[in-house]
C-alpha cells in the first residue's frame, strides 16, 4: 500500500529520520508513537507529499485515496453549515447532483432524447455512488461526533476551534479513503465522542495510521505499533500494551548483551595492559586491540520513562472539607447547566470530573475554583485551603521573553534555583534546556512549564483543566507520578482515560443538572456505568438513575434482632481485617522473594514462586472483596 524505503529527512543539521523503513499493508491499523519532536507528524506530512525526503523513497499506488487529519485544518474557514461542509467529502456525488438539477431544469422546455439520455446516465451513476443516502450518512457521523440536529445547520464559522476540527474529521471519514492518517484525532473530542470514534475505526475496512498519546484509544484500535526513535522506525506486531511488554523484553535482552559486552571489553583491556610491555606478546596484543576496534558495540538501554521524585511542600494542610457546594444553580441564555445541586470535596479526594462537552464540566470546575461568581447557591472554601488553578489559557500567560528557569524563579521565589531545576528536570527540561526562552517552546513544552509552575505553588488543593493536552506519553507518565506523590486534594478534567484511571479515587459526573458521585476508580466507574440503566418517568420530566446493583442483603432471622445482627457482623468484619493484614504481609514477602536474583534467574524456581504469589494475591483480593461486601451490609443495617 505504502512503502517507505531508506527514508532520510533532515532539518538543518539534524536528521529527523536516517534510512528509516516501514511498509504499510492493506488492513494495517498502526499507532505511530514516540516522544514529542521525534518526527511523528512530520512523517505523515512526508507521506502526503507536504514535505520532500532528503533521500530515500515513499512509494504508493497513484490512485490511493488518503484521508489526512492534521491540526492545520483548524485554519479552514467557511460560512456554510457544518452539514454542507461535511458533505463536501462527496465531491463526485455533489457534482452529479448539480448536473441532474441543471438537466431537470432544461427538461422543462426541452424534451429531446439527448437530454433524457444524459439525465438517465447521471441518475444511474448517482444511484451507484449511493448518492441518495449521502445526507443521511453525513447526519449520522456528525451526530456520532456530538452535533445535534440544530447544530448541523449552523455555519462552521460560529464554532470554536475544537468543534471545527470535529467537522473536518467528519468530512474525512465520509470520504471513505483507502487509508486514514490521523494526527491526534482525540485532542478535541469528549469521552462519548472518543468512544464513538473507536467503534467507527474498529469497523473501518481500510488501513489506519494514528498519532496519539491516548493509550486506551490506541489499545482499542491498532494491531501494530510503530515507534519513531533515534531517527528510525521500529515495528511491533501488536497494540500499545503489547508494545510495552515486547519493548521491555527487548530492552532486557539488550541490557544483558550490553553488560556482557562491557565485561568482555574490560577483560580484554586488562589482558592488553598486562602484556603490552612484553615483546614476546606484542603480536597477540596488537591482534586483541584490532579485535576490540572492530567489535560492534551494543548500546546501553535508555530509560524513556524515568521515575521522578517530587517534593511537595505546602505550608499548611487543609481542613476536612475543602470545598462545599450548597444548592448551586447555573444557567446561560437558553441553557441550564446545574439545578439546585450540592456536593462536598473532602481532604484527600482525587476527583475526576467527566462527561460530554456542553454538559457543564468546565463551568463546574470554574465554580469550584472561584473563577465563576455568577451562579445561585454557595461555594464555600474550607479551613486553610490554598488553591492553584491550571487551565490551557495559562499557557498564554507565560512570559515569552523569560527563560524557563526565570519563569519559575519569578513565580516561586521561596524555592532555590537548585530545587526549581530539579522540578524542571522531572518535566524533561535538563541541562541548558532550562535557559530556553518560552517563546521558542512547542505547545507541549509550554504545557510542561505551566504544570511545573502549578506544582511549585504553595497549594494544598489543585484544580486541573485538561492538563494532559499537548503532552506526550512520557510527560503524561511524569504527571501521573507527580500526582501520586501529591498529598493534597485535587479535581481534574481530562479526556485521557488512562490518566484518569491512574490518578482518581472518585468520579464526578453531571446528570439531570445535578452533580453525581461514584466512589471508585475510572475503570470501576466504566464497568458500573455499562451495567447501569437510566429510566424516564412517565411525564418525561426527569431521568432517574438506577443505582449500582447491590448483592441481596442477608435478612435477620426471626430469632435475632437487628442490633445483635450488627454486632455479629462487626465481629466478622474485625476478623476479616486481621486476615487482610496477614494476607497483605504475606503478599509483600512473596514480592520480595520474587525480586531475588537466585529466584528470577532460575526458571523452575521463578515458575513455582510466581504460582505461589498469584495464589496469595488472589486470596488477598478476595478477602478485600468480602470486607467491602460485609461493610456495605453493616452500613445498610445501621442506616
């Protein structure tokens, strides 16, 4: 389909690609991954011909139909409706429709056989191209991407950049190309639209190449992972999770080869040094020196996912209640967002605020952050709460003439320059990078600087609006590690599901104009949500959510009253807690045993130890589930 052979592409003196190779076959669904600046978007531009290779070739069939989504499409302007813009994908059908309309007009005065034959031919071709269904298909895809019927009639120029990008995506999907090249397609989508796009791409019959930092999205679509690194392209025959496992295995082998080779080199060098002065061994020494020079050196493994250690020092902890929302209502003209709703953010909460765009996530976040005062009800900050609000507009608030280090020195004067350089190092700004001017940074680099600023603030409460936008996977991983080490409270809006699943212990969502809470991780919320039923009352006025189905509760036998049953179950709970403590200790001991070299280097020992560990871990997890079930029963009895 597309063959990339010995591709070299240079920018100035830097080779972004150096004799790289990749063959894209029909049916391939490939994720193109790599650090920011590794050349992923550039490679897509090379494929479509926007850039020319320095050397090497990119070959494909002349009639290959390519659909290419890139961020440059944001500049597309039109005063026509978004339905009309999306239907521009049907170039031949639109041309035929226009010609048919012209012929029908002529037919009012000219009944000649020539006109009738032309009309018949055009209509047959139009029908063969499914022309009568193109408007329905356009409606269907625009609806999947989050546009209502009324919005589809609005001019493109009235929408924000993110929504315009959705229209461009719709137009490309409607073209049904042979291959889709998608550069960060989820950047401007909310979670429902991302899930819709996943389903669409899973059934897409052509080839797909996706550049994305959303690992959940990649895992659900791709069957190959291509890593752009060190000017080469390396293909892994599986999705992103497979790539992580396979790369880890390859790196382990490479690391062992490197260590063995280094040991051999040192041995040879010692031997050379020992016999260098002996004339009788001169020939042997020279032979060894030449052999060392000819040896093909194995590189040590680079750590692409460094572990970071943040030191968060807020001067005072907050009280138990961080933010209390009481009877909050918020409306815009013709749009009600919140209606008489209440909620509490407690100390230690790590809340993910999720939902479709337009449902009020950003509005609620601004109310929580005191950035929006125009609402009914109360938003009450708790005792000793100090807050930092991170949003994308803060990238524009960076001082362009400052260096990175000066930006942080001015913002956080209580920190020493050494401390600030350490924090910047965690965000991948090392050495002389810290002296770069803000104005020369990419969008992703500016995001990392703004996040570093937010995390240096003396704040025990963080409000984070889309912090993962413009970040590559390594940077997202760093932010996850930072938030794991943060002992304060935070609420975050993001469409990156992996990120949310890693950092959140509570989920907030807006339903029926009310704030609803799920007490668990994002993955647990997804499982619960998929089983959940939302019913409408007969009047159709309000939806009622069927709560998470609980196991049937044990009823007290006739001879045992409620208080005695509660006492018995509390004793059972205490016994379970003791068992959990012992089981957890056992699991940790087995983990330590697995880490011993004499175990992991001996296959039979490792197999037996792994079997014992898995059994102990399963028992530990079962005890935890039994505890949760029993605790819920006690709470219901006490309530």
